[in-house]
């Protein structure tokens, strides 16, 4: 259980480094996730993250701008999701 929790934390950290996707830290995080979790587990974590982000779309829109259209935020979430899948090789 502890191993899975650690892996989930690493996956969350990997998602939060979106702007630095090419960094060494991001590469190490992706490698750690791939060694700890199966591709199916990674997909579940990413799917759960995406669903959680979509549930809180209004809150995220406020962080971007008071006038941010919801579709812009949805597109942003989708792009982060696809990027994470690509980085993690799932």
C-alpha cells in the first residue's frame, strides 16, 4: 500500500510539472512511476486526476481568469492528460 501511495504521489508531482516536461526531474519522475506502477495503474491514476479536474472546472477557471471560457479549461485539462500519458508511455 505504501508503495502504491508513493507512486501516486510521484504521478501527481509529474502532472504538476507540466511546464517543465523536458526537465531532468520530469524524466526521473516518469521513470519512477513506470517502475512502480503497471500501465493500467498509471492509466487509472491519470483518469482519476482528469475526472477530478473536470469536476472542479469552475474553480480552475477562476485561477486562470474571471472570464476564462469553460471550453478553454477543458482543452487545457485534456492537453495535460495527453501530455502525461505520452511522458509516462501509457
